[in-house]
């Protein structure tokens, strides 16, 4: 059954992990395009600052919900707030995430479990809230709604210090899965050449270990992060924008580049025969 979604400027969007990074950028972009927003994360001060920014025009466009998405009851409260404030929601974005860098034998089981609670179980809780709401709504005009699950390349491909993360949702993971199925050795080689060196670089700033009893100010596994920053604190390499956005922005270059790559592949196969 085809689901008809409202245009973005008529939507109420629930967005987890809105206090920094991708979530913060997404909140600003969606607000600029007219969406009303329910913004969730643990850092309440950062969320309030963001709401003040988005509501500056006078209209109540964004509300904040301080919530730990690893707790099912907190996720339920996000949905309840959306309905109480705006009467419904149309899109639910499971974006909140954390990860741990460390060797698999050194990261504690407690931390592994916490990563799973935040990145995997939160997606289950969020999807259940969204589906229950969309089913119950049946309001005719655009009944149903969207769920967007933000995935990661690391859900499918191992890197030396990023083993604890194992989430397999979202379009990025689907793309990786497809590439992994079609060209498994090529994808592994890409990881070894491009990901492993940056993971193993010894100038990579690492945080002291954070525990529930002694949180570190800039870590965010057990307690809220510092909020209101779009880019991370890692001093390493930053991409300015995603490959997908670059490809969409320059379609001619993308088609030409893909053609050249395909021809190169065919030529290398022909010379090997
Ligand atoms: N940046 C990348 O290169 C990249 C690549 C692949 C996938 N991703 C995925 O994209 C998503 C966003 O990443 P990002 O780079 O924007 O990270 P980020 O800047 O660290 O933001 C993470 C967000 O999640 C929130 N969060 C973390 N734990 C939470 C919890 N228990 N409950 C509620 N909110 C929580 C954080 O807010 P509080 O600390 O205030 O709770 C923050 O708003 C993540 O799922 C990440 O895995 C990112």
C-alpha cells in the first residue's frame, strides 16, 4: 500500500539526537523548510537553546524533550509530547547514537551493552511508537507516516577500534550490504586502505574512560554530550558533505565519473583475459 506523506512544511517531525551533529543540522534544515519539530536528547540545556533559536520568529515551531533513548519509557514520553503539543507526528527520525572506541577485549561488557541499548534498542522503541501512532491515526489526509533510521557503515564492516557498534538499519547500511554482497573483497580492501589507518593513527585524540559513576565532560556514552556543535571534537579529517549530497549536486560529473569507472573496470577485465 502506498503511503502518502504530507509535504515537509505540513509535517510534525520527531528527531532524536537533536542536540548536536547530524540531528542539530537536520533540525535547523527541517525548521527552515517549515516543519514543526519535537527534539529529543539528554542535554536539556542544549535542546532549550535550539528551541529558542527555532522559535525566535514567534510561532511555537519546536519543543524539547529531555530523554534517554535507551529507556523505553523515555521514548514513549517523546511520542506523548508530540501528540500533546501538536496533535500528531508524521515522521520519526531515530538518529541518536553513541559509540565506543577501543579494542574488543578491553571495552567492558557494560559499555558494549550500553552502546546496544542506545543505538539498537532505541530504534526498536522508536519504531514501535511510530508504527502504533500511524496505525491509530487513520486521519485520511496522509494517514501513515515515515520512519527514518540513521545507520552507519560500521554496522556492516569491522574496523579495529570500532567493533562494539553493530547496528544494521537505514539506507547507508543497505547500500553497504549491497556493495558487500556484490564486491565483498573490494569493500574489505577499501576498509583496510582507508578506514583502518585513520582508526589506528596514534595522534587520534582519545578520551579517558567514562563510567556511569565518573562521567567525562566530553564523552557521551553514559551522560549527555556537550551539545550545540555540528561537527565532532575529533581533530581528524572531516568530510565537508556526504558522497550522496555531492553526487546529487553534480549529476553530470557523477554520471561521467561512473561511466569512466565502468569503462576502466571493463578495460581491466578485457586486458586480464
Ligand atoms: N558523524 C558521522 O560520521 C556518522 C557516520 C555514520 C553514522 N552516524 C550516525 O549518525 C547519528 C548521529 O551522529 P552524529 O555524528 O551527529 O553524532 P553526535 O554529534 O555525537 O550526536 C549524537 C546525538 O545523539 C544524542 N544521544 C546520544 N546518546 C543518547 C541517548 N542515550 N539518549 C538520547 N540522545 C542521545 C546526543 O545528545 P545528548 O548527548 O544530549 O544525549 C546527540 O544529540 C548516530 O546514530 C551516528 O551513529 C554518524
